[in-house]
C-alpha cells in the first residue's frame, strides 16, 4: 500500500525498497516529503533512482554519503549517520510531527 505525495502510486514506488551497494544490501524507508530540487544536489552522479519518489532520491543521498567516506565506520558510525539523516530530514517536513522521518538498514 502506498499513499503518494511524490511519484505515482505503484509497486516500484512502495516502501521499503532495497539496493545493492558496496557488497551489501541496503533497505530503506522514509516518512515525509522532501524538497526534490535540494535533495538532487546531495545525490552523486553514479546513482540513478529506480522510481519516481523523493524516497528513492533520499536513498541515493545516503548511499552517496556512505560512498564518500565521511563516516569512517560506515553504518556502524551511528553518530555520523544520525547527523547525516537529521540534515537530510531538514530538506522537508515529516508527515507526523515528532515521529522519526527515516529508517535505514544495511547488511
């Protein structure tokens, strides 16, 4: 099921979704609407979203950030990851104030 604020209602745009990156599978979901124009500036040129949503771009931003080496411990560097996700979350508004906007998992 999907309620759309960006992109069409389709299976391809439904959360959660996964991407293979750096030898692992990353699953991502997010609640909210992000400013796509600002979000695109955070996504590296090697990432092509597989869908039409701000969520797909947000995952691209996370993977771009992980690939940049800014977090020495990758996903295990929880303080750096939390700071990055808070900055990313500032690009839009959550649907339910006070609720977390992002969940990201890697294996």
